[in-house]
C-alpha cells in the first residue's frame, strides 16, 4: 500500500518541487497534509467514499493510506493541482488532464447513486385516470 509520504512526494514532484532540487519545509508539508485532508473531505461530501483516514495532526507521513491503490494517481495529481498556486507554480495542462482523468475514474468506481423510492400503491383521487375510469 502507498504511504502518505509517497502521495505528498509525488504531488510535489508533479509541480516541480522534487526532493533533490528543493527543500520543502515542515510547515509546507503540514499545509499539504491539511490540503490533502480537505480534498478528501470534499470528495467524501460529494459521494466519493475512498475510506480515507485523515492525518491525526502529527508529522508522521509513514502511515499507510487506507484508500484503494487505483485511486493513488488521482489523489496525488489532484493534490498537485491544488498545491501549485501555494508555491507560485502553474498546473500544466497535462497535470490538469491527468487529475481530471483520475477523478473521473474514481468517481465511476465509487460514486453511489441513491435509488429512487416511489410509492408502491396507487394513489386514488383527483387526477388519477385509473380511479375515474372505474369509479361508481
């Protein structure tokens, strides 16, 4: 399984902040964790349940993600799109395309559409053709 550190490292890498060129400060890494938690909360609120466990406020990024592995690329690409303006970067077109494609995949696999609950009995009364036809 993927750890939170891998997700953050890949997101930073997608916007050009690789470990060997730039040193990301602990405050920036903490802000990225907050952004990740907020993004996953928004996804959960819109019906995409990936069983994500938010970080507990510690700096421990070695915790394994509880999300399915097919969602990893979607998570780090969408996180990179959200982090880019914070670092003065512009999310390139291929990054936005990959983020959209990953989000669509995750949506298709996890979105639960509620079923329509309709009345099972006929409602007799004004406007019901069946009732008027057989009324005595």
